[in-house]
C-alpha cells in the first residue's frame, strides 16, 4: 500500500490544504467529479486555485491604485490573463484586461543601443549550462558573426563549451577591454541590430496603448524585473519621465537601475521572505503557466499594423499547456457559479504558498517524475531546451551544496557546475540519499536568497 501511495500524486494532501478556503475548494471539488487522470486532478486542486489567489491579489492592488488597464505579458502571464478576464466579468470590476505579446528577447534587442556598452552586462549573464554561443545569441548575432567575434578577442574554446559563472565574468571583462581598445566590432554589430529593431518595437507598444494617457500596470510571473525596465527604457524615448508599475508573483532582485519603475509582488520581494524563496521553484512555475505558442522574437509592420514575429522553435510543452488552460477555464467556470459574496474569501489565507511549497520543495516520486520531464529554457530564447529536472549524478548533486559550489564559483575548483531547473525533482528522481540531498539543496537556496536579500535596497 505504501508503494502504491508513492506512485500517485498526493491528492488528499492538496485537498486538505485547499479546504482552508471553501470558495476555492468548492470549485476544485466540482471539477474533480468530471476528471479521472491524476495530472488533471492535481491541476484543478493545486495549480489552478493557487494561480487564482495571485490574480485576485493583482486585481485588488490594481483597484487600490486606481489602475484602469492591466497588461498581462506573454507568455507566462497568459493563464493569469484568462483568470483575470473571467474575474472582472464575474466580480464587475471596471478594469480593462489586455494581453501584450512581448518577450525578454524581443524587448532587449531594441533596447541595447540605448544602453551603450552597459548592454554587455545584460548579455553576459550567467544561467544553467551557458556557453559563449548562447551569450552571443542573446544579441541576435549569426554564427558567422560569432566566429568573427571569437577571432577578434582570441577566444579559442568551442562556441558551445559550457562556462561557469567566474568564466562568464572574466569573458565579459575581456570583451569590454577589447571593445575599449577597438580590437572587436561586437558593439557595432549589437547596435546595428538593435537600432534596426527599435521602430517596429515602439510601434507595437504605441499601437497597444502603452503611450496612452491612462493609468495602467503590467502583470507577469516576475523574478528579476528586467522586462519591466526594458519596457520603461523604450517607452521613455517617446514619453520622457514615464513611470511603469508592475505586479508580480515574486521578485528575487531588482534591476541595477530601476528609476521610474514601481515593483509590487504577491509572494516575495527582494528584501526578506527568504524561507518562502528557499521553498519555491520559479522554473517549475514557468513550466506550468504559459501560452502554448512559440516565443516572440521581433515585430513587423503589415498593412499599417504592427504584428509580432514568432520564433521558428515551437513550445515543446504545447499539448500539456493546452490541456492545463482547458482545466483552468473549467475551474473558473465552476468558481463563477458560486455566490458572488463568497469571493471575498479569495485573499483570506495564503493557500497558494503552502500548495507551491509542498510540491516544489518536497515532491513525491510521481510528482518529480511527471513534472520533471517537462521541458524549459533558462535563457532568452527557446533554443536551449532541457528537462526541468535534468538527470544529475550523486557527485554533481553534491557539487551544488554550499561549500562545493562556492569553491567552483571562486575558481578554487576546476569543476563545471551542472545545475537543474528544479533541483528537488532531480534529487527525488535520482533515487538515493533523497532526504539529506533535499536538506542540502534547501540550505543552499536559503543561503543564496539570504545573500540576495541582504544586498537588496
């Protein structure tokens, strides 16, 4: 019996947590009457109600701040957009709900030439298994241009060789030095592509009403706030002094320069909330909530209208996301059939945080296996897809512990860190030393987020 329980999601655990809010629980129980597949049942009991609590908070904050319009940002905020559309109708809230087709990539490319050589700090960022190819791909360089840059800066490693954080930092400083000395034309290439993308990008933002004289805010999943800063930088070229407000599920840190940007978050802010951050997985959050379509790469003008240009790389989780969004609509339909006066219960208790922490930081074998095989990209584009709980050896898992990781990052060890998008899922799937590895992973995340929190201003 114990073995049988371990190969199914912990439905009773999530149902018990959800019963603390009878408004959300009532909708989930109605959905369960129609569903048999465990992945469908867990979606309406965990993922859907948790997201609804976040969107309810967004609408409450937007009303307090007299916002007249909310822009939900592609692709992560698409499910949030579906929820918000239904909720403003159900609760008679007079806020216009819009969906804005943007991406970090589509906004950063036209922003680079406005930043000067500071754009290199945006391009040379660390991540999971990052190579020089991926770094230069963030600037939209062709492979031929990448090879030319390697030649100019005398970079002799393979383009696709994985770099650790210290190597990326050193490479950035080397590139900056070469740019200053005029031995590489990297910045000229970046500026040329950036300048060419500016007009169509600002044209799309203007067309969608972001330069209108109306109070509005943007809504997204969050994490480091750079997409909001990119939008503000672009919009300020046409409307100097414009202030942009953003509502997010969580924020680990702020951009370096956040002038004229106001950030609000539901679950955690950069300062404090360290325990919440240690029990959360932003990568798993992104896997579960997205639009089943390719990423936006740029914009073009056709017949006087600006339209998004999609990447040629399909979203590999398309079918799963379509099903998730069907289930979300089902949940919202049942929610809206309940008495309107019960809606006040939406923000009563933080059920969302408890649900997320349970599955994200302590998954059982079924949950780790099922969700761990979903594909995601940690970079600006979808070209570097991998399983969110990628397979690591016990040695590689131990290298992610605080002391080992610190030695590698400081260059005291020659090892390359192999990271996981969802380390807890990776640990459970590895099948050995699960309890001790989970404790070590939690401690490593706690220390990382404590350090970020202490630096936050």
